[in-house]
C-alpha cells in the first residue's frame, strides 16, 4: 500500500494474507484515516503454523512485491507492520535496496509467547530495518533488552469520528465494559471474580463482556456458579460501530490483561469520555493517567475490586470532556501522523 501525503511513495507490507500495492489490481479502497488510496491484491492462503510454511509465506509475499516493483517501479520506503511484514521488507531491501521502517505491536513479544521458529523472523525484521517503531515504551524496553536495538515510540492512532463522547446516563445501574478476545492473557475470569466482590459490596452495577474466544463457555459457567448470570451480559463479537455505541452508554472500561503492547480499547474508551482501569500490562502505562483512570499494580481479585469500587464511587470526578480532549491530543490521526512523517523523512532524506 502506498501512502500519499508525506511527499514520498510509501509501500506498506502487512502480515495479512492479502498484500496492498499501488497497481490497479482487484479493487480500489479509499481509506479516510490518512491521505492515501489503497489498492488491494489478494494472495493465496497459507497457514503459518510451522517453520517451513511460515518461510514459504514470507517468500511468496516477497515474490509478489518483487513482481510488482518490476512492473510499476520501486517505492521510496516500505512501511512494514509486525515482524512478519518486516521480514518481507528485509528481503525486498536486499533485492532492490529499498529502505524500510518496521512497526512492532504484537503483544506476544512482551512475554515471548511467540513460537521459537518465529524468532528468526523477528531478528530478520529488526536487523535490516532503517528505523524501528514500537507502539509503547514497555515494548521499546523489551526490544532493547532482548535484542539490543534502539527504537522509536509512536503510539497507535484511533478513529475519533467513530468513538464519540458518552451520552447522558439515565439508568440507575452502572455498567462496566470489557472489550477483547476471550483468551487466557485477557484474564476476564479475574474481572468476573472482582465483579462478584463489587456486587457484594452493594454497588448497583452490571458487566458487559464484548468479544469471543475459546474461554467463552468457561466464563459463562463461572458467571453462573457465582450467581452473576443476571448481571453479566456476554454480547459476543461486535462491529466497531456497535462497540462505540456500547462504550457511549457505559460507566467504565476495565482491561485486566496480563500483557499488552499498547491497549487500543483503552484509547477507544477515552475518546468516549470514559474512565478506564487496567492491570499493569505494560502498554497501559503510556495511556492511563490520574485524570482518566487507574492502574491496578497487584492484579488480584481484591485489588481489582477495590480499584473498580473506587472509580465507580468517584465517577463525578472524571471529566469526560477533558478525557476525550487529551486523548485526541495524543492518539488522533492528527497527533500521530506528523511523527510518522518525520520518521519516513529521516529515512529518505527528503
């Protein structure tokens, strides 16, 4: 994908099965978040669950882009997302001497849950990169310690047009929201157990769980045995616009993950004017401040319940307008794009 608006041709290498290039391929998609037009060519599906298939995937992707460059010409710089996109860009750089910037935002890097045969692709992506971007200081510190590479911190940006300030609340009951995959590292079971304590303290509160995943049945069972089925709604996976609508009507968002490279859902909630709570998962340290929420540094049922109760009892001290305003100053397209532009310019010298 080539971005226009930075006064350079910028190719975009993603880890998706499809790759995005500048030619007139299958269809044209106009993306409003940044000033670019994306042309999409779909590639073959190839599972990335063994060292051999992963290497084949990277090589096939590299060959597609090589063919494109021969036909349409080379971009000034490649913007590679994640270490797999970076591995592709590294091979393109060797062949065509095109510089690349790689951005890392995979949460699994923080606790090294990536499979061992993926590590060489991380190293390939980092070794050849002209600049390396991390989406949080926690990820920057990890990359520096684990691989001794210096990186730049540029946060993710969020579409502030979709996520808008919350509406006036007319319900007596307060609503806590969780948004994310129902997987082990998200620790929704911890949130449900803490929620049980909050309910027991007399707080008129409900819990809305948005998302799906392998732990869904176990979490529903946990809610049942804690006699919380009446107060916990499992809404399943929702479209982004519906998530925004749910957040607009909520009181508080909680993200109890064990580790996050960033925490996009926290920013989405802030743009809706909501206070947020997270366990100390790494990425949240760049997002949560005293004016917009709290970090639970202990991550126990008791500590999380106390933190939730504190915020619920002091909701009127959180200024929704100020929360949104300051989130826009840090995480909007207008705030992040100049940082990216500066990095690309430093690589191209233009």
